[in-house]
C-alpha cells in the first residue's frame, strides 16, 4: 500500500513535533499546559495541528487508494500532504505567516480534493458494476 509510506513519514513528522514540545517543556520546566511561554504555545499548536489534520487526510488517501486510483495520483497527493504539513509546522513556531498560511491552504485544498476524488472514484467503480 502506497499510503503506508505517507502514513509513516507523517508519523515521523508528528514525533518530531512532539519532541520539540518535550524539549521546550523541559527547558521551561512546564509539565502541563504552556506556562505562559509563547514558544511552547506555538510548539504545542504546531503538534496539535498536525495531529488534527493528518489522520483524516491519510484516511481519505487510503480510501482513494482502495478505490483503485492511479498510483501516481496517490504519490502526488501523499507528497502534497507532507509538503503542506511541513510548511505549516515550520511556519507556526517561526511566526512565518506566509509558510503557515500556505501550509494550511495546501492542507485544506488537499482535503477537499481527496473527498471529491473519493466520491468520483467510488461512483465510477459503482457505475462499472452495472
């Protein structure tokens, strides 16, 4: 399954973001919450944002793959997911508004595209059964 590559790479991104939160928690001696530390707040949100968007994107990518979409399409969409999430993850803590917005735009458009493609591929597969 092609999606397993993008799920694995996404998991590594999530782990990297979690480790950034842990590092800042230790540095600032904050065990719960953000302790009012802006850098920690931003790191927490970068991690949480990835955890909020990546699972649904991977679920849609996997269902598209199961709906027998072309392999190249799965790769393009999987790579797009990673690019969007990495841009957002870099932009948020660095207060780079352009990267952050671009990362979110890529992610939102990707989710819409994946949803529409799944509907189209499902409908096409069902039409061929008649």
